[in-house]
């Protein structure tokens, strides 16, 4: 099981669902809905689109259960000044990846989503290398991400976090990986 990731600077904090978040459950679901229904955020990943708030509530409930069973580990990017979630980072276990992808081997996968109001501020460029180092430090030797070929910003973020393009994943996306054996 993976330990929760943590990052904090003067503006942002990355955290898991905390016991105190129970008091904000509906607000968190609303913030997730705002991110995962945003046209700008989803222009390269339309399959992640939420069409109603009920989906966000169900998503959050499932993510809490999945975190505690080791299937995937959802983390929130919270803007400390606004007191709102402005992005999501999800770490998907190899076991869960097997349920969705048909590939030759199954590393951990990382996905990240920023609301349009947080895009362009180099937030992921700053935090992704830190999160990757935390994961590699926990014994994960290989971490992957799937990126739409047209998503230039995400490709730049991944490269700055030591991800290397490996090969096409499907007709629209490429597989990127970072491997501790290659970065050590």
C-alpha cells in the first residue's frame, strides 16, 4: 500500500481525503464536478467528463473506498488562499490498470487534472517532480502516464518530471514512463 503523497508551498497543498473533509464532503464533490466538467480541462480527455453533480458524489465515494483498498489513490490540490480544490492527482495501481488496459506489463499510472482557473501557472511543473520522487522513494520502480499527443502542456510537464515517451498507447495517446533504474 502506498503512503499518501504530500506537498505544500505558500499557495498549494496536496493531500488525500482527510477526516476533517467529511464536514466538506458536498463542497468537495462540487469542486470535483467543477474540474471534471470543465471544457478546457477535458479537451484532451473527454471520457473523464462528468455531466451532473451526482456523478461527482459517487466518484468521491468510490475514490475514498479505492484509496483504503489500494486500488487507486486520489489526492487533491487545494489552493490554500481560496480554500478550494483546484486539481486532482490520481495514482492508479497495477491491479486497477489491468481492469482497464490491455498492455504487456502494468506499472502504477499517474493522472492529473487542473481546473481551467489553475492552468498555465506552472503548478504541475513544480509539483509533479516532487510527487514522482516521493513515489519512487516508496519502492515504486516504474511509473507511467498516458497523454494525448496534442496535449503539449502535459507532455512538457511529464518530461520535466523525468518521464520518457516510450511508444504509442492507442490511436490518440502515447505512453510515458519514469523508471528509477534509469534515473538513479
